[in-house]
């Protein structure tokens, strides 16, 4: 990847730590936020604020550097962003926030850590992608970890409905990530992330309003710990987390950047125990180990053989993060519904397309 060889290792390591902590701590912040704020509206405000800020920054960049290809998104890209916003931030993170009214932050984080499991299964069903022996082992471990974590026969099993909502959000995120491979994206990942968060924020606020959540918001709740947690989610969980992760995708391998998928949930478990006094039982430790190892087996590549990709199963193709960027010196703006010539090509990686809280 361009820039990898000239980027100091310390910068990459620092960025990884920021992503691990920022996204691991968001589960703790959500747990605090839903104490006084309704979960769906809180998540909607979080994503709407962060999305508008990202979109505004990209708009400023487009006006300042029009020659660099910062064009306005098309209607097709907005439609795809609406689908992805509903499937990923709204269902995934919004569902986790709703679930954290009744389950610990660490439990929600571990359930969302299974997103790569559902991505792999969906890719197998939709795209007929082959599953290697190692990946199959990772799937088995991930599912086993979920069974251990939410086993209703256990002495202190988490709330089944809340666990089901969080797990359903992970499933939606996995399915949405597979759709994102073929969905039209703007050329700038942060712009795509901003669009998805705007769509998710609007949808969550509308659902929250329909459910009567607006009546549960008071001035006292906004200046409480919950209000501070909401601010933390906007600044650190969304703006800092997504922008740092996007920087990582340009300065480190996508596999190294993707290690947060099993590192951040472990951070969430530790922070939940340290800051919120959440109990870590033997079942939690066993489930965390199984899910983390399973996700690592799915996401971390092995050395490919001749003519194989990183899974060792299919002909080698460049990962999305390493595909050549679109011509950034094209001028003119395509009409909203006119084909861009890239409909059948994978778009650039959007930060929201990866399993992140």
C-alpha cells in the first residue's frame, strides 16, 4: 500500500491503540448514555451529529480542492448509503445501544464481535465464496462463544431479548457489509462514512420519535453523565475512531487495521469491569476467548500459495483497500442517475463498512 514503507511504525502502533480504545470504550459510553437518554434517539443524535460534521468537512475539502476529485455524491450513492446506514450503524450500533439497557457493555461488545462470522456466512450464501478449513474453525469457535455467552441455562444468563437484539444487529451488519462490496460509494471513504451516519441518524431519530422516546428527554439528562457519554460517543467513538481507522487503511495493511475486530471487544470487557463494576465470570472469559480466537482465524490471513488469495482458496485478487483509486483529476459532475462506469467495480473501503461500533 502506498505510504506504508514511509510511515513510522510508532505512528501505526499509536493509531491502532487509538482505534482499540476508542471503539472498545464506546460500549461503556453507550451503557452510561442509556441510563438517562433513550437509546435509539441517543444513537440517532450521535450519528447525525458525527455524520454532518464529516460531510461538512468533506464539502469544505471539495470546495478547497476541486481538482482532487472531491465531487458531490449521486442519488445512487445516497440510496446505497441509506441501505448501509440502516443495516450497519442503525441496526448494529443502535441495536447494541438498545440492548445495553439490560445487558453489560462487555456482553454487547462480544456479541457484536461476531460480525465477521455473519459476514463470512453471508458471503458463502450470496457470493458462493469458499470457506477454508481455518475459517471454518473460526466460525465454529465464534458460534460456540456466543452459545457460552448467552446460554439460557447458565446461572447468570444475560437477558435473552436484549441479547437477541444485539446479535440481530451483528447479523444485519454482516449482511450489510457483504452488500457494501457491490454498492456504489463516493471516492472518499470519510464522505461515504458521513453519508451512512447521516442516514442512520435520521432513521434512528424517526424510529425513536415514533416510539415516544422524545418525551423521555429532559434538560437534566442532557447535562448528566449520560449527556457527557453522548458527547464522548460523537467525538471519540465516531469522529476520532472512524478518521483514525481510515488513516490506518492508507498507512498499514487492511489485515493489521482489522485486528481491532477482536481487540476492541476485549478492551470493552476490561473497561466495563474497571469503570462500571461489571462482573467477569468464567463463562464470560471462555466466551471472550472463543470469540476473539474465532474472529482472528477468520480475519487474519495466512501466507497464500501460488495463484491463491489470502484464504488459500481462490485466485488472488487485490483487496478492496488496495484497488487503484478512481481518477482524482476528472472534471465535471455526473448526473445523479447516470452510470459512473464503476457500477461493477468494488468501491473504496468505507469506514462504516467494517465491523465498528
